[in-house]
C-alpha cells in the first residue's frame, strides 16, 4: 500500500519556484523518524541495512536519503507492523495530525509546507513532536 508519493505533490498547485524534491520533504521527515525509532520494515533492516546505517549517521539529509532509498514513495514496506499501524493512525487518516504537527513544529516562517527546509535541524525540531504523538498513540492502541 502506498501512503504517499512525491509525484502527488509536485503537480498541480505545487510552488513553481521549488525543485520537485521539495514534494518529498514532509514524508521523508516522517519515514526517517520511523526508521530511526525502530519501526523500519524488513526492506530497510534486512535487504538494505547499509542504507539504514547511512540514515543513522546522517550522511544525507532526510529528503536526499528518502529519494535515493525509497524512490520518492512512502509505502507500507518501509515500516514494520507497529510502524504501519501508527502511520495509518497519524499520517494517513483524516483525523491524523501529522501535517498540522509538521507545519507547526518545523514550518515557522515557511510560505507553504513545501518551503520547509530539508535538514537535520528541521528533523530535530519535528522529532520530539513525533515521539510525543507515538507515545500518545501507543497508550491508546495498547
């Protein structure tokens, strides 16, 4: 199952002044957080552990890592069972708060969600919010 795809974002109303890669930044931040918090699917842990190691050592920005290793697509293969349940609740559902949290935690001063900087600084602003949401979800999900 595909949760998100950068190509869904860089068409239509996507800001003309931005590179298409900016359509992947929000999902790259979420996927990177999941993978760095032990929610990685076997494609990352078993098939491409060296790529996961590069993420852990921050060799590339979250978006560059995501583009190189996930082909601009966020799918259920990226996460383990728990990660997919969390993604379905927080990222994918109509009631999910991911986009709201993403913009409020990382988007201060950004013209649009696509203008949010792809950097580890941005990731570090967002990570505590994602951790809090995961803990809240874990408490109700059991």
